[in-house]
C-alpha cells in the first residue's frame, strides 16, 4: 500500500534528506520509498517507481517536503513516520548540543579558556593551523602528516619556548587529563605517566598498564620524528618535565624507537632528574645504556607496562620475557602446532595495522630469524619490493599503515579490509607456516576490527587445510575491556575463527619463534 | 541586542538592501544558513555561517551558535538598517558594513580565454569519479551506476543540448523546464546540474555573449518556475550571470591551470549532499558539448 506524508513549506538540508531516504529503505516492510521536495518531476519519479498517489498530485507543491512509501501495512508506515521524525529531531537536537564552531575565533568566542586543539587537516595547511592555535596559547595534538621537518622544527621551537605541547605531527594517540584523543583506549586513571613517540606503542603500553591493574595519569604523544637530530626532542623534554612536576604521576614511562645516541643520552640524563622512577622502552635499543643512567630498561612494550605497574606498587620490577600461560605450556603447545605442518612450511608472515607493533615483533624475532623482509625493514637489504602488489618473501612482516598501503585509503586501523585480504591470499603459499596479526581496538579504530580478520583467518585456514596444510594464525589484541569493541569480545571472535590469541604483541612474536624453533627441532622442514 | 559580523558579502547585496522599503521575512532557517525573502523579489537573500561558501546576494557570517538555535524563525520580520540586518524577535543584529565585498559575476573569469586548460577536463572528471557521489546525477558525466533521476534527466538532456547548440531560445527554455526539479535534495539535483551547465555556458559558447546571456536567462527562468523557492533562487542568480564563490574558483582553475582543478573541485564537491557534484556534472556536460573528447 502506498502511503504519503506531506510537510507543507518545510525545508530540510540535503544531507538530512539523503539520510532519511537511506534509513527508510532499510526498514522492514518498506518495499520502496521516495523522499524529496514536491516538484513536478519528483512527483513523476514517484509514479515511475510505484509510490504515487492522488494526494501527491493534488496536495503537494514544489515547496513542500514529502515522504512516499510503498509499505506492507499502516503499521509499517507509522514506523516510517517515526523514523522521519526521529531523524529530523536528532538533527534539531544536534544543533543544540553538538554545535561545532567552524573557526578558531568562533570557538574561542564560545569558550575563551580553550587550551587543547586536535588538528587534522591536509598536510600543506596543517603547520599554519597548528601555529595559529599555539599563538592563541592552545596546546596542539597534530594528527596531520605530510608536515615538513622544517615546519615541525619551527612549531616545536615556538611551542617549547611557550611551554605548550605540540604533539605530532602524525601523532595518533594521547590521553590528557583522562580524555582520550584520536586513537586511544579506555584505561583506568592512575599514577603512571607516559611520553611516547609512537602511537600503537603508546596504545599497547597504556592498555597493558590497565590490564595489569595500574592506571594512566597522562599519555603525551610527541610524534615519530621528535627524537630525530633535526628536531632534538623538545616534546619529549617538555613531556618529561610536565610529568616530573605532575603530583598525580609517580612513575614515568618513555616509549620510542631508539633515538640517535646524543639525543638518547640527553633524554636519559633528563630522566634521571625526574625524581621518580622512569621506565625506558627504546624498542630494540641498548638496555645497558639505559641502566647506566640508573633507569629501568624495558625489553618490550609489555615489559615496560609490567615494570611501570610494579614500580607504582613499590615492587621491584623484573624482566618479563615469557608467556602468561607459562613456559612449559607454551613450549608444549608450540610443539603440538609444529607437528601439524606439511613439508615445506617454514616461514612466518606478519601483517600489522600498527607500525610500532610490526617493528617490535621484527626486533624480537630477528636475532633468531636473521632476515625479515618488510616495507619497514630493520636492515636496508631486507626491503620487500612491491610490498602491496607483490608476494611475501621468506620471513615477512608488513606494516599496513605505511604510505605504500594508505595512499587513497583510510588507515588500516579504520579500514582493516586490505590486511584481511592479504591474510587470505597468504594461505595459497605452501611455505607459509605462521601468520601473525595485531588487532587494535579503542576509540578511532574500526567498530569491529576482528570481524574481517576472523573471516580471513577462517578462510585462510580452510584454504590451507584443503591443500593438506595447516596454518598457525597468532593474534594479539591491543586494547582494554572498557574499549567500545571490548577486549575479550574481540579476542573471542578471533579464537572462534581458529586463531591463537596471545595477551600481548611481544608474546605473540615470541610464540611464533617458539613454533619455528619446534619446527626446526622436528627436522621435517630444515 | 546580540551582534554578529559578516566577513564577506556579495557586492550586490548592500545596494539591494539599501533600496528595500519594507521589511524582509525569514523564509527558512537551517543550522548554518538562513534565507530571507525581500518583498517584490523572487530570489532569496542568504546568510551563511562561516566557513560556508559565499553565494550571490548573500553574506558569510561569523556565528557562535547555529542559526536555528539563535531565535530566528520562519515568517518573522527582518529589518535592513545601517548596513545591518536586524532580527528583533531573535534579539540579533548581523553587521554587513565591514565585510569584504565580493564580485560574484562569472564574467570576471578569463574574459578573453575560451578554452579550458589542457587536462583540466580530465582532472574534473576524475575528481567527480573519486567523490563516489551516487545519489545525484554524477553518473551522467562519469558513466557510473545510474538511478531513477539519471534515467529521467539522461533521456531529456540531449534535447536541451540540441536547442542550445541551435540557439533556439524557446526550445531551450522548454528543455530546461522539462528537467528542472528532479532529485532528492533541498535543491534538486537537476537544478544544480543546470546551474553548473548554464554558468559555464557563457564562457564556452562560440556565440556572442549577449545571445548566450539571453539563452541562459530564458532557461533559468523556465526552470525556476518548476522548482522550489530555494533552488529557484540559485537558478535565477545563474540567469543574472552570478555564481557561488567556490564554483567561480573552480571555473577559474578549469580555464587557467590543470593543477588547480583537483583542489578546487574538492571544495565544490563539499557543497551540500550532492549539489557540488551535480554542479560539476553540469560543468563537465558543458565542456563536452563544446570541446568534446572528455
């Protein structure tokens, strides 16, 4: 039955009208719907698609809004009208509560006390926008990338001189006064402050701090280039200083790839003056150098979190390089898995959405494996040509957040489908034994990143099984129970697809090594 | 009384308001725009919140609240006084006097240059394809998947092209009327397509400017009579040889520099839900008609 709703002299913006049209077509019992202004041609279209009626011809004019729907019943049309009302009211209420002033001046007019801005504009405009914020005394999280190193230096010189944070560029994670910014996880508030030159590194550390029962006071991002010689580490310095003087912070964690030696020494020297325990995670860096300064060195992101929580409790921090399930159980499981591989299966393939997680995994595995080909290789000679379109080579780990994969596409933490496709195609390679993946949840991430990955794992394992092989798919979820996606819910999805889910990225990488070691000892695939 | 300031104003607006004897009336109110009706005038006057696009007979205003929450209601009176618009029932005054006055005439673009920059048309089409616009008429330019609207307009558009090519004013007006008012948006897609097409026509047509102007005026008048007030307003402005500031920037890029086309097109694509895409569709169809090979 065709039903019609008319609103005389009613004008709604086009985005709202399109949304109404889209939502109505999803309603059960609605065969067809047309939404629009009552022009002659729109009424003609209504006739073409079977939703016209005499009232549409006689009562509606070009300045009237109409909804015409072919519904199974009047009850269904009542639902149609309710949906239209709900969407129009949502728009009206959004105007009230979610008004976003379109300019900085407008925002300051509403709230002159604003002191934090998140800047996410195309790179060529980002420096100017960030500087405008700094000049108004506003701290900045600069999410944008493609900011030149010269621009970054100028911004940070200004920011440092005025004791303002310029977190970035290309900074994806921060938690300031308990407020998560950009990609961040829901973590308990506590007394551990983090300064990180790494997005997923910060997410892994903060999530694990929460899981180990600790809490985060502040998480300050610096951007990946902050500790380069050309920049000199101003935001790491400012962050350290801020946490040193923050009465809520009792333990400090520094997270970064190993900086240039001179910068490292400067940062470590500053850290010794913090007056609080400092855990330093220079991923894959020289722990002896850190310990020479009397600081606590971490051998992995997980180890950094463990040690920070221990220090926060007044306990002595100890290295954690094992497995939560226990060494013996892990070894037994690895042997069992290794026994199931077909001849020829011998390589690990890691596919990551978080660059730091990929980097950490490679650093943990490379002392044993020797070479790991990658688009972000640890050794230049291990650069994988055509990482996106080509095939994996021997042991391979790929960062799907790297530019090669993200030109014209959203970041894989937002759209993980490309990584999932790679998992599926990898199953055709008879030399692939272990697939390693991260799964990052939290604010900003895909609402259900495990879904695509689980399906790909299911498909890959089936493909391998059909060819008489088995695939060991090992995953680690970076996130917390408090995250919108839910840690255990995400882990369960992956387990149900046949993945083995380890509690941390480091454990996942170490477990992959355990399997390959068991395989080697088996001797069947030497 | 609360005061907001306009940062930019169409240079035709203040003279028009100075001549207004009677109060204006609020025609429609949105989060980021208000339309005002001036007695005796068919086209509407617009107030647009920053950083929105300046359109003919409008002003861009620095707001600190949505228009729809500022106490402005349809049907209420507005007074044009001392280079300001006063909304007594809302306790609001919008000052226009210190705004940058902008000339939105299409004739300000490359008056001596009639051919688009090489590669500009391709860049335009690629930008349209890349936008993924599905609900409007973009498929008429990109060849993508169509919809009920593209099927209707697509059948009738050749008659319009033929009438325009022959300079047949009456036939062209009938053809424009035959496709006006078709589409889902507040400004139906076909009206935006016509606006894009007819704005570019004077820059491309090989006829004398006055002839083309007469054609455009007749077509926009005929189309305006077949659609709602807001869309009609834009069509009539097009008939006067005026256009949106963002669309003028795109036209400039099309005629001057291929490199500038993509960013300019992206700013137009951001207009409305499909309005920008439909205007670009109209522009591409005009380019095809006169240049070919796109």
